C-alpha cells in the first residue's frame, strides 16, 4: 500500500507587511514587507515533506512567474506537484496580509480565483491518486462541488479524510460531511461556524465544542485556541494542552503547522495527545520564523523543544 498523503487545496504567494508603528487608517503606513510561499494546503504539504512524509499536492496556479516559482519551491522540498494545474490567463493565488507590530493580523485579503479550476472533473481524472494514497488532507479553498467530489472519492477508496476548515465562512461548506471526516482542526471561529453555536468563551467551552463535533460524527477533533493552546476529543478521550511560550515574529502558517503535525501523528500511529503536543511545538517554531513554514522543522527539533 502506498504511503503518500494526498493534499488538496491552495498554493499561493503570501505578501505580508508588518507595521513599525500603530496603524493609521486612510494613510500609507511604514512597514517591513516580505513575500513567501503560502496556501493552507501547500503549507501543510511542506510541513509534512520536511518531516520526510511522501506528499502529492493537487492544486492550481497561474502560468506566471509566481506560479512556476511556487511549484519549483514545492518540488525542491520533496512535494510531488506533477499533477498540479497551470492555468493560462489566470493569476496565481495571492494572500495579502497587514500585521501589527506584534505580528497579529489586522487585515487579510486573498485572491484565489484560480482555485475554481480545481473541478470535480479534475479530481476524478486523478482518482488514481486517491486510490494509491494512504490518506487525504483538504483545505477549504475548494469550491463546494470540489469538496463534495474529494470527500466522495476518498470515501470510495476507503481513505481517511483530514480537513483544515481554513476560515469560518468556508467551514460552513463542511457541515453536511462531518460524519465522513476522520480529523478536523478548526480554530475557535471555525468551530463556532461548524456547530452554529454561541461564542466559545474559554478552554472548557472549547473542549465541550470538540466533544460536540465528535458527537456529530467526526472521529478526531482538534480546536486551536491561539495563546490558550489547543484541545482535542475523540470518542474515547479528550484533553487540553497549553501553548508554548515564545517570541512571535509572524503568526502566518502556525495553524497549518499544527494541522500538519496532527496529520503526521495520525499517519504514524501516534496517540492524539502526543500528536497535538507535537503540533503545538511546530506552531511555536513557526511563530518564531519569518517564513510561513519553518525551514528548520524536524522531529528532533520538535522533541527537543520545551
């Protein structure tokens, strides 16, 4: 049986500006601007590849400099991008973020129109990738039709399905499929959207929300809570872990790193508690890096963190 993780979703260019002073609306603000590769699916794929996991990425980029550079970069870290779509007359996806002095997001804008080309027909054309992989991981930058097709193909071939909900608005697309999902990793806002619930106010309420999602049929749930850490629930167990204290350079990609490590742990047969603790360490490592994925990521580095 093949051991690849099939990752499906966005690969885009991240452009991030971190302010030197407090934001002044309606005016130009001095900042440090950095570009890097991004996209939730691409980030998860890179984190997995840096841990030595074979990864196949199904994504779409434009036939432009950014698109070719993103695919080349992914290939250089070991991600199989041979099936990626390169679309004429369509710009590669771009994420534009304004960060405050502490690295917190003030405003995020994304242009992911190219992702509409990741159609159900494209996914069915690559159904052999579903048949031969070990598990499937999705981000929610897909169209609702593509989400449905990906989930049905994964289920047709009996593959576990892992989902990063990506945003509160996009998480709503998942609600009809919760009983088919093996792992989901929402943040607080995304968990609220999935449950249609009142605001989740503290860690105890987050843990209750994770248990409610398990009650709706999800096999494993992790709810991330920023500086409060994260909690998890399965049918058999649940728990809560604090975030590691660290200096924050940039928050972009930290949640994707956590998702990737929980997926990695699931693939390797780790328990949920160990997987989540590794995820929190990967998130802390990413928070301390100016890159969207920490280049120094390794299991040795994670197990050595306190």
